[in-house]
C-alpha cells in the first residue's frame, strides 16, 4: 500500500468501523433488552387484565377468543383443578407453562414460548399468556434492522465524504510534487512555496535547504574544475616551453637547464594531480560503520618512512615524538596517513634549510597532533583564506597547488576532527589536528 491517500483512508475507515461496530453492538443489545422488557410487561398486563374481567368463567371462556390478544398473544384460562376453560384461536391446547405463577419458557411442538402465569384463587382460575419466541425474535430483528439500516447508509456516505476530504486535504502535497516534477535539473533555486501547511512546512524548508546546498556544491564543483584546469595550465605551458628550448638549444648547459625545469614542472604537475585525486577520494569516500581503528604508532612510522627522503633533500630534519604511539583512532589508517602527511609535506617544503619539523601530540579533552616547522609561518589574516582550495601564500616560491589544507580537513571531518593553525615560538607554524575523545581508545598491551 504505497498510496498515502489510501493509507489515510484505510486508517480513518478502520477507526470509524471499530467505533461504529461497538456502537452498533451496544445499540443491538440495549434495544433487545428494552424490547424484551416491554414485551414481558405486556404479557403481565394482558394476563392481569383477562383475570380481572368481572364475569363468570363461562363468559370469560366465550370472550377470550374474541379479544385483541387473539392474533398478538396466545392465552389460556385453566381452572385450578387443571381443566382448560378457554384459549385463543392460535394457542395449543396443552398447557403453555407448568402452572407456577410468574415467567417461564417452554417448548411445545415446533414452537418455543415465553409465558406469564397469573393465579387468581378467588376466581379459581389460572391465566397463561405467552409469546411465541420466533415471532418475538422477528419483531426484535425488524426493529434492530430498522435502526441499523439507516446507520449503514450513513456509514457509506461518511466513507465517501472521508475519501473526498482526504483527497482535498492532500492537495498541497500534490501541488508540491507537481512543483518539484516541473523543475529542470539545472533549477536549484528555492521552491518558492510560501503558504505551505504547517505539516508540509518542514519538508518545504528541508527541500529549499537541500537545493541551496546542491547549488553551492555545483558552484564549488565548477570553481574546482576551473581552478584545477588553471593550475594545470601553468606547469603544462612550462613543460612545452622548456621542451622547445631543449629541442633547439645548441649549448649543453642551456639544454640541461631546460631539462631541469621540465623535471620541476613534471613534479609540480604530478603533485597537483595526486592532491586532486586525494581530495576527490576523501570527499567521495564511503565510511565503514564501525570504522577500522588506526594505530597511531604505525601511522607515524609510515610517515617517517615516506617523508624522510623529502626532508633530507630539503635539508630539513624530521623528528617524531613517540608519546602517544599506543593510541587507537577510529579512522581508516590511510586517511590518517594522508592528513598528517600533507601537513608534514607542507612543513618540509616551507621550512628552512637546516631547520626541524617535529610531530608531537598532547591529550587534553581529546588528542592534538601537532606538526611544527621553523619556516616563515602564516600571517593571521591569511589563515582562513589558505584553507580554501587553490589558495597559496603571498610571495612564496614553493611549488604547490593550494590543496593540502583542504585535503586535511576533508580527511579528519569524518571523526569530528578539526584543523588549527597558530604561530610557533620563536618562529614557524604549528598545524594541529584535534581528534575528539569519542574517536580515541588505548591500545592494549600484548
């Protein structure tokens, strides 16, 4: 049952039928009880009226068959000695009851009777007045049918009104569906529905928010592609130029210089492509639940092995503090390597020759992994800008794409981590990754 209209109708109809069935059952039982009481009272009244006739018994016997009870009630008049003095025309000749005063029921032939017996010792008679229960049941059934039949017709009319009312009440939802269906994939502006019912307002607001985020994501994607293409053009143009110089150079020194610049452009292009792939992979990564736990000691060992050659080539010493090696972090190991590795690579490339790049950690309401360098640092006014993609520091001649910090934030965002940039003393930059306590645990010995 996928139709909301049908579901609402079925729910309302079920509740209505439940209430109506209870009311019908109560009406049926109450009506039957009241009719039974009225009919019993009629039996008592008829028996006493016949017994109260102030005529001899023989006259009573002559009059009883002609009374109004002849067709509606069955009446017998017996003497106290057990002689049948008179009876109505449709009444059997055998006693309707045992003779004891009061109500009783008795089966005679194919009929079943409810009888009231009245004894008059002064007159010496016993009057028995009874109803055939088959006739009584037909009377009660007719009355109940007369009560319930209009109710059933009303119930059918109510169901039709329910269906029309639910359909009318769901028109705003149909309007919302038509509005969304009529939009093209390129239309990411808000729906523009201002008078939505209170129940639909959260849906409309959520849809407008989603469209706004999609629009922002699409603009960011266009900017990303444009910036990536622009960044790739520079090294590719350099490659082409230096290749042309190398091809035409007659001097060996000039050719070697051109080939060196070609190698530099290839390295820059390779780093840019690698970082673009890293960023795309992190933004599109499907996180496992629960995520695997990265051993911080092994991650630091892998970073040391990977970036030690780059540090030596740039005259920088890489130092890793082993204080927190026994910690486990709820993140994929390769993701943590990527995040810390980008900070270490930036620190090495922007550090000074003969300087030190240190990786330390501290625990205080979570874990803080710090990568500290002795370079020029980042001015306070530029730190927010450099978090954006393809943004590089002013006046720097270090090759780069401006994606490193974006990759770090995309990698640690899955565990609620954040990146903090601050000045080091006496000079340099501290790039710190904050990992919350919820993502930490201690590695067990053995």
